[in-house]
């Protein structure tokens, strides 16, 4: 997988598209973009106060070349990212596909107000009108935040058989 290819890929980054902090951002490989079209299964990995990692099952959100997660402002995930912005996300294929092609993204997290939630992509359970309404209300009330990952590294964790 070529990470910095500009062919059939989307550049991730800060508003200037170059870096976040002192670390260069990477270009999203087509494999991850394709995976996000088919699946919203992911784990968000953050750092606890003692420095140990912790993983949180999450619904992956993507919009306009951005990788995001929605969570409560008071959640352990949000507290961990606010304290230590280093984070990773692991993206999985849909349940009905073989468990190959898992991708890991490492980078720095940024927390912002939930505001307008991005549209979920890929298969997954339908969201009822009452859940959608509550999510919108929570976003507007300030109870929820978005965590965006600015990737520094994208790598496969498992490859399809035969490669």
C-alpha cells in the first residue's frame, strides 16, 4: 500500500493541508477510502492518564476527507484526547466480509463541538427517528463533541489472502 501517493486518494490534514503541530500528515490511501464506503466498524485507541492504551468500539464517521468520532463531552475518550492528543483508529470490513484488509490510522486528535453531525457511510443498523433527534439535540446542547483524527501514519494490519 502506498501511503503518500496522490493518485486516487484524499489528503488529510489541518486547514493548510500540511501538518498538525510539528508532524507531517499523510495522504489517505484508496484502500481506506474504499473501506469507509463499505463499513463504519472501528475502534478508537486513546492514552489513559497512566500512559497505557485503551480501545473503544466506535462507529466511524467520515465526511469531506475527514475521519471523526462522536462521543459525550464527559466521556473517557474525550478526556483522554484532551489530555494527550496521540490516538489511533482501527477500521474493519463489514461483518459479512472476511476479516482481511483491516487498516490502522495513527495521528493526533482534535476535539470540537458536535454541531452538524456527518452522514454515516456504509452498512449498519438504521437509526430510528427518535435516536437521530436525540443525537441532534445532544449536539446542539453541547453534551456531545466530535473527535477528529489528523493522520500521521496509515498501515494495514491484515492483508487479503494470496498477497
